[in-house]
């Protein structure tokens, strides 16, 4: 999203607020580096996304051609049960975001880490201007010596549940020690858009979505 565009505020965002599909592509993981590259056909932002408030911060991407599954690239399950969200549990994170304070580029290989889930209310208690129902959209975590940072937006928190990997949240934003320096600190809270909350929205837009196995 083009954050600095004058029309990119509130709920009804102008078309020019978003980057076009031709400005991006998807690279699949091979070993720990980029492999197969796929073009994007369409991007589906949430119709009630609000950048200022950080609400409905989720989007779907339709690929122009099918991806080839491999030992490193295969679908992940989506969270379907509230019981998958347990405060105190370990959450796996992965991404190519900043891995040092004030870094301007991410690493060349995929980085992985572990965070702890904390109550969702922890991520909104300092933002009294947000609507009360906001807490249900969020899934919240804190790191110890590992965390998400700038460049990790859109990546996932996930867990292993009954021998399958499930995506619980999509990286939205993280608290910063110093907003001017844009410095990420692992011990500060990070906020994720809760997959379970948006599951109905996802299912309405994805054809032939596999049914979860009990």
C-alpha cells in the first residue's frame, strides 16, 4: 500500500492507494533461498481495511499460475478452532524482515524464530481510540530474543497442531522502542491479524478451499 498518498486514509481507500499486481511477484522457497518465481494475477485487500486504525489488515493474493509443491513448498492449514489459540504457547515465526536494529535490508536467507502468545487485549490496551471489537481481530505475541520486525508484514505465526502446521495470524505491526529510529525490540509486543476471525471472509473469496480434517 502507498501509505503517503493523500487519499489513503479511513475505510474507503482510492484505487491508487494500492500497488498494482505487476509491481510484485511471488518467490517460492528452495533450500533457504528464493527459487521459483510466480506472477500475481489479482490482489484482494479487505474491503474494510483501515490503515490509520490498523483494522482488517489482511489481503489475499491470486497467482497467475499454479505453484509446484515440493518438500520446501506446500500449503499450510488455516486455524479453524479457538482452542488453537492458547496464551503462553510457543508460536513459530519466519520471514525476511530486518534482523538488526535500523537495518534497511533483510537477510538473504529465511530467518526463523519463536515467540510467546499473550492475551489479545494486550495489543490494544494502549490504543483507547480503537473500537472495542478490535480485540477479536487480533492475535498477540511477545518475543524473548526473537521477534518479527519491519519487512515481515504478511508473514505468519504458526503452530503444529495434531501433526499439521496451522497458520494462526498474519503479521500486522509491532511496537517500536523508538519510532524515529524504527528500531524493533524482541521484548515488545507484536500484533497479528487473527486467521480464525477472518476465516469466513477468506472462504467467501477462495474457491475450492480444502475442508479441515478433524
